[in-house]
């Protein structure tokens, strides 16, 4: 799933924390972050200010049901 | 007061309204730090501490904040962030080193972390007392101020997740590379798109060099098995495997391991490609080509080659040219140029040394032959490879 533009970063991470299984973010630059990890959440937040980090990035949930938890932040594509 | 503290200690001041609304901050990197406040549970903890006492809060990443609730005005005031110990860039890089991150992302994270000031606990307690005095005109004993943790990042959990991530990525890369070996193709763009940067993964054992060697020896054995499945002879596969295991064992630093891996993978791949090209050739010509591929670093005399198949020099050269469409001497040159290209890109060997090892004799002859075949000199070819790698990193 693609990450929507202009999301509220804190709310997004709060929802990630509610997910049952691991949630990965893959940027077009080759980054791969497991957003359930605390360190990754901080890196994700810091990197999000970079111009290309969020553009075209993909969110992959290990558990399909977790996409419903993140529905406000991701879209098909 | 906010201005003075910011000037004196580079410490930002933050103000939140009673309804949780963010009002103002004097800190740099506000956008990211506001999210840090929330994901580190600092804001939530500060909201609960409405007791007219200053607090020093430590988040799961050991980033600290001073907070106090201003009852009269219904405001939450925070000072921060700051660190209580000096975290070096090297330590931060080590922590990030195990993760699959681009250079740009590492820079962004380090930029934020390095902007956070470092101070002693005594200094932090002083600022907390100053904040309390400003809000309530009351002197607060610094000894009474305690550190409160808002959560902990489970190191073991972090490591497990990172390693799990790395194992998955490494397994995927290995599968792609071994499939490529079997098919005789190599798609660097695909590997780069998946975040592969030509390095081997490390899993936190104490001896990095030993670990890197073990990883590559295992990968070498997998490559040998893959080329065997692709039809390369057992003798060739084992010869390559043994040669590279010896080279891996001789490596003196981890930086050499990546170089050896690229050379090793390239050579295994070349053998599969050549095998595909050899299909349709007579057994004798295949045997001569294989002999050349194994002995291209030695002076190759025509008499040696004829011994391999039992033909006369005249008959062998004609048969070779008829079946392959090129002269025997051109094929030897092609194999040596191919090896030279591989060494120029994957090693730091002196060009003169490459020229000698590949039996070109003089450097000027090597330059001339290389330019005729490749369209540029060996030095230009090496520089172009370096430029492309630099561009890919950026």
C-alpha cells in the first residue's frame, strides 16, 4: 500500500503501535524500516522531513488485518 | 526566560495549552521533535504530572525533557530536548549500521540527533529549578528533582527486529543472486531497488572480520552449488570455490570482504555465461576454452593448448575459428580483457600489476589493447566505475 501525502506523523505512528504484527516502510531510496521498533519510529520521523523519503513509499503489514488499522494513512497503489 | 535558556544552553522552550494545543517553541527541528514528544510518551507523561513540581523526563531513546505544569495559566511548559551523555556520531552510526537505510536517511536522523545539546544532570536540574522559579516564584531544591522514564526501548527487541529484518533482506538478496547465477544474468538495478548495496550483513558477534569471512565462505559454497546446477563442471566449480575461500581467509580487514565478494560473484557468473556460449561447440573446442579460462593468468602457448586436445596447432586454430567465429588468440585476449575489467572495478590493484598478472607485458601495450577493445583506457574505465558508484550513493 502507498503512504498518503501530508499525514499526521504522530497519529500514524500511534496507529502503527496498535497493529498486531510488524509493519514495514519501504522508501524509494531503498530504506526498509520496521515501524514497530522504537528506533525505527524515530528514524522514520526524522527522515520524513527529507524531500523524497515519503514520496512513493510503501507500507507493508505482515498481518493483512492491520491495513484496516492504518486505513486513514494508506491507499491502494 | 525561554530566550535566555535558548541562548545559554541551546535548549528549546515549548508551550502547550490546556486543551493540548501546541502554542509555541523556540527549538530547531520543531516538526520532528513534536512527533518525538508524542511517540516517546513524553507529552502524555507531562500532562499527568500536574503537581506544581518540575520533572525531568527520559524517553525510550534516552532523550530528555524538563516539564512543569503552570496552574494559573493552564499551560504546560517544556524545556528540551537534551541528552545526559555525549552520544558520538560513531555510536549513532554503529546503531544504524545494522539497519537497511540509505545514506540520505542516515544523514537526516544524525542531523536531528546531533542538534540535541548535551548537559550534565546537575545542569538539567538547575534549569528545572529555574523553570519552577519563573512559574511560581518559589525556590525548588534541585535534589528533589527526579528522573522519570516514559518507557524503554527494549534493546533485545530492537536487535531481534533489526536482525530479523536483515536476515529477511539477506535471504532475499541471496536468492536473487543465486537465481541470477543459475540463469547467467545479473540485474544490478533490481538488487539496488531492493536496497542491496554490495555489503554483507553483520549480526553482532564480537569479531567482525571473522563473521564477515564466515558469511562470505558460506555464500561462496552456495555460489559453487548454483553454478554446478547451471551445468558448470565440478572441477571448475570446486577450483573457484577453493581459490576464493583461500582469498577470503587471507583478508586482513572487513573492507576487503566486499571487494572479494564482488570479484567472486563476477567470476562465477562469467563461467555460467561462457557455458551458455559454449553450447553447440565440439567437445575439443569447449575443452580448450575451459583451459584458457582457468589459465589466463599464465603465459598461454599454443603448444600447451594443443596438448589438451591432441590436435596439431594448424588444425586446432582452424577448427576453433570455424566453430566460434573468432581466432584463438582473440579469445585469449577477450578473456584477459574481461578479467582486467573485473579487477579494475572490484579491486584497488595498481594497473601495472593487473597488466603483469594478465600477461600483457608492458603497461603501454595493455593500455593500447584495452582501449581498442573497450573504447577507453584502463584508468578511465576504473574512474567511470567509481563515478557511477558515487552517483548511485547519492
